[in-house]
C-alpha cells in the first residue's frame, strides 16, 4: 500500500519535472531567438 502511494507520488513528480523542463526549453529557445534578433 505504502509503496503504491509512493510510486504514485513519484510519477506525479516526474510528470511535473518533465513539464517544467519543456517550459524551460521553450523559454531558452525564446531567449536564443531574442539574442539572434
């Protein structure tokens, strides 16, 4: 039971991290395009 809950929490964490990383990549590409302009 406890391990199942912990696994659920971990998957939530991983999903959030992935989303944050994609947002960071978008910001980085935006910044790069600004620098090139």
